[in-house]
C-alpha cells in the first residue's frame, strides 16, 4: 500500500485547485426522491432539469467506494430510471482530487474469503452496468481500482486534464473485481490493459483518450458542465430510441459481428413501431424540430 502510494504519486502531476462543480448550480445535499443520502449528492441539472446528477461525496477518503456509498448509488440510479423527466445521468466525484480512489480498502482489509464469496461481497456494484438510461462518467481526478471500474461501467467517459486512471489492485495483493480486467482490455487493448493491471501504474487523461478509454478531455472547471451539455443533448432525443441505441452498442461487446449486426437490424426495425420514429422523420421532411413523446 505505502509502496503503491509512493509510485502512484511519483507519476502524478500537480492537481487542479479548481473544483469541477463550480461550473454548475449548487447540488442539493442529502435528500432526493424522499431518500436520504450520506455518501452522495443527488440532484437534477440542465435547462429542462432532465439530467440526473450523482456526485460521489466522501472527499476525506478520496470518494472511496464503501458498501454504503455503492448502495446509495444503486438507489439513486433506480430513482432516476423511474423518473420520466430524466433522459441521461452524469456520475462525478466531489472535491478536487478524486472521482473515486477505489473500493474502500479499510472496509475490505478485514474481510475473509468465506464472507466475500458466501455473501457475494459488493454485489450491488453491477447495477450501474445494467442501467437502461445512458450514464456519463465525468472523471475529475483519481479513478483507481473500483473507481476506474465504475467509470468503465458508464456509457461515456469524459475526463478532466488532471484525471488519472489505474488498476492498482495488484499492489494490494488482489486483482480487479468489478470488470477491470475485462472492460479495460476491451477499451484499450491487451497490451496496455495488461501493463496497467500487472504494474498497477496509472495512465493520464491524455493517454486514456489516446487509448480510447475516454472520449473527451476538458480543463477541470469545464468538465461537469460539458458532461451536462452532452447529457442534455442525449436527453433531447426519444428515451425509447436512446435505450435501443444503447442496447445495440452494448451488444457489440458481447456478441459476434454477425449476431450483433442482426440484433441491431431487429432493433432498427422495431424503431418503426414507435411514434418517435414517425415524428423524427416527419419533422425532417417538414423542416421543423421533432417533438418526441417517448412513445
Ligand atoms: N480506500 C479507503 N481509503 C482510502 C482509499 C481507498 N481506496 N484511497 C484513499 N483513501 C483514504 C486514505 O486512507 C486517507 O485517509 P486518512 O487521511 O484517514 O489516512 C485519505 O483517503 C487521503 O488519502 P492519501 O493520504 O493516501 O492521499 P494521497 O494524496 O497521499 O494519495 C492516492 C492519493 C495515491 C490515491 C492514495 O490514496 C492511494 O493509493 N489510494 C488507494 C488506491 C487504490 O489502491 N485503489 C484500489 C483499491 S482496491 C479496489 O478498488 C478493488 C475493487 C474491487 C471491486 C469489486 C466489486 C465487486
């Protein structure tokens, strides 16, 4: 642990003094949809309040993902999934330093095999990857271990110039446990994924973008507002058809090309059963803006 910290720190550049959340309206603390949250801030953003915001908020522990925090993330995601107004979700970290520095090592250090295997330890993590509505990760600082893994469960990753991505579990005597060896390899290819998983050393935001892990990199003070802007654009489309598009892209990670192309074709055909497909094409022909009804 100490050795990893020294190595990781050596590779890190100076951090930004600017909070990425300065660019957005103050987030409401603690209560949302009648739920009380201790470890996250939940709110809605965007001109039409159609973007669900989840801010990981344990800054003193660099937003380490304790069991309670991941349980709250699951609840917030369920609330946003059920909220008809919300068309896209943004997940970010509070404070200046971290998106999330991983699963909570202090919480994990005392666990035994019988407990983690028998109790399916940290099973509520996978909820994020099963969300129907698109999720954009706005990675503002460290995304290490489980932090990198939850970013990769999201559909799009935007990063601040100060972000660092890594899978340092090897230095703790364990391996990634929430998709790190699988999603990272699919995202950046075998050689870089293997290097990151075996050395435990992080990569910069720029390297992550070059490798295809991240789609855009922004100055820290613009990150969250840019993520909200993209989320608003997504939310302006038909939620029904957005869900189809997300499902089709995700299928590419699991299916052969032939199966994936067939699945895509079927969803494309299915979109012809929606009012929104009719409206979208009619609006184009009539040279007006489409009014989608999510039907
Ligand atoms: N867990 C618990 N506490 C943490 C964590 C963490 N992952 N990371 C940081 N903290 C705490 C520190 O203990 C410290 O607390 P305190 O002040 O009480 O001592 C506080 O946050 C600040 O941290 P540092 O003083 O270490 O800050 P530095 O700026 O010196 O260093 C680092 C920043 C380099 C990020 C350093 O904190 C570090 O190396 N953190 C650990 C990174 C790591 O190893 N992450 C991987 C964890 S394992 C994992 O994620 C497995 C996921 C499996 C999921 C399975 C789901 C099914």
